C-alpha cells in the first residue's frame, strides 16, 4: 500500500514588504497572498528550498 506523502502547513507571519522582488515572488509561488494565511504543500525538496529562502517570513508545521 502506498505511503501517504507528508504535508507541510506554511503560514505567512511577516510581510514581504521591504524585501527583494525574488523573496516576494517566492512567497507568492508558495500560494501566500495575505498575512496569517495558511497553505498546505507536499513535503518535497522544491518546496523545502522555497521555504528556506523565505524562512524569516513564514512558519512551517509538519503533519
């Protein structure tokens, strides 16, 4: 039986205003539009890398 992929809950806790365009684009690519919004993503190296680049702006919970 296939194992269920781990998911990550990513919440925007700091505004990307004042940060580089790249960081703002990464926040948007994660699907975050407004403060305290939470989205769920599968735990993949791509998502982990995006989170690492904006770790100062988001909170991550593993499920």
